[in-house]
C-alpha cells in the first residue's frame, strides 16, 4: 500500500511538472528575460512561408511553437495558437510553428502539409526533421511555446497544454510596448 501511494504521488508530481508551472506554483510574471532566442537552424523545408530568420523578424513579437502533428497535446493547443495568430498578426505578431517529428512518418513533407490543411494552420511552419532548432532551444517537449519580444529575447515559455490566458496576456503586453527605436 505504501508503495502504491508513493508511486501515485510521484506520478502526480511528474504530471504537474511536465504539464507546466501553473499546477505546482504561483504563476510567474507575465513576461521575464530568459535570454536571447536561438536562430532557426537546420530547417530544410518551410511551409506557408519563405524561409525566415529571427533576425529579419526583429521588431515583431514572435511565438515559436514546437509541435508534431500526431501529438494529441499539440493538436489541442492548435486552435489557441491559430486564434492568436489571426487576432494579432496585423499588430506585429507572428507565429512560427516548428514541426519536429516524433515518429518517422512525420518527417514526410506531404504528411505535414496534410496536417497543416486539416488543422487550418496558415502561419509559417518550419520542418525541423533533424531536431536542429529543437536542440538550439534545448527543447524536450511537445508542445512547447517560446514567446520572443521585439528585441529577440525569450520573454515567456510554456510546456504542454494550458496557460492560454497567461500566454495571450503576455502577447498583448509585449505588443503594447513601443517598438525598438520609438519613444515611449
């Protein structure tokens, strides 16, 4: 009995940790400085866009979303991410979906294109088959979101589902700040 209780407790702690900070502690500030965002690297295929760099996106608020089309947790986040893109794209916001395959079949561009159509994704998607961008971010989870401010600094991260209100508040907060070079 003691082993079962200990196992359940450990499983709940692990679930809470992987599911995001909001389950085990108070929410952090809406934005924070987490260092310079790594550049997209090793991307051979771009869908819905020409190849992009963070350098050319400087001045925009960027959400980098690591996902895989067969990941149920990723699928559940897509309506939120797509709505944010649709709502804020004309205000200096862009989403870059980084599709990093969990399974070999997900490496096929045609399958990713079908998933993009099925889920109604119309923001840029980088196909990261060799995990180069994934590794540059030191990412370990699907889905994972990295919100980058206009200067190229990671301002907020979230792993897993949830925290949709917090992420949207952080997007709005970053969009409300002056663009680089402008007086406040």
